């Protein structure tokens, strides 16, 4: 998984913007939402749940168990790293 974490000083929480594919960090819509959240003082994690190869596979894109497992791993990592 790849992602981009932005954590303003004293952020009370982090919002995870996860994409069931690739490109969340590059998608202008995700970036605009993340910027608005950061202006409000929240941290953001733009997260691609799949690799580029996996993102081209309908099997992976619609594999809810795989996506949920990866989202859980990302939130566990986020808690360990930030304490939020």
C-alpha cells in the first residue's frame, strides 16, 4: 500500500481517505477534500489500498475482505505511529 500522511500540529484526529485502487494521493478530488480537512485542523491519510497491478484487476478491486484487511492494517499502523 502507498499513502500520504499529513499531520498538522496538535491535530485531534486523522481522517483516512482510502481508494479501492490506486491514485488517491494524485486524485484532485481527494486532494481538495484532504486540504479542506487540514485547514480545519485535522490530519489526513490519502491511501491506495491496492498496488498498481492489483488496481487493474476487477477481482482485487471488488475483494471486500482484502480491502477491509488492508484498511485495518493502515489504521493500526496510524494508531501506533501517531497515537491518534
